[in-house]
C-alpha cells in the first residue's frame, strides 16, 4: 500500500504543477505522502483514514493561505509587478515600435499597449504590463 500512496502523491504533485492557480492537488498530494508514511507502520484502513483527515486539514489550512498570496494587493507586490498600474512620463515618443518612459526615477524602454497608440514626449501614461524590460503603456 506504501507504493500506491507514493505514486498517488507524485501524480497529484505533478498535476498541481501543471494546473497553476487552483492549489487543490498540492495539499492532497501532501495527504497522500502522510498516508504513505502511515502505510509503512499500519494497514490500509489506517492509511486511508490518515489520507482523508490530512487532505481535509491541509485543504482547510494551506489553500486559504495560498489563495491570499495569489490575490496580493498591488501595494505589496514587488519587482516589475509593482510597476503595473503606475503612472509614467514619456521621454521619447512611444508607439507600437518602441519609445522611452520614466517610471518613478527609472527610464524604461516602452511600447504602446494598443497597436494604434502614439504618445508624445511629456505625456503621462499608465503602465499596463511589463514584458521583459519593456513597459507596455496606454492613456
């Protein structure tokens, strides 16, 4: 029974990796791992009971924590995620081909978010998205 639980835990963990955002299979994979450990020392009934209890407990505790981190407010975001939604000043005309903007104190390469968007030097735009080292902007 030990190997059945190990295979289940591995498959559930792989499923969690392949389905980002749901965070459902990960806690169940942990429960299968706990059931595998119990299967080494006790029978199938005990490991099944541990699996059920551990799955319910891990889903009740871990899933809300993970979902809170996915829905992190913009003020708590870091890196390039923190730039999305901020205002930028155009320092070199921005269009679909390129341009430059100043976000805070930093100069960024930029493109217009919409293909037909053209923003002249001095215009204030919103950062819609960051792709690599390029800010996608719109009014």
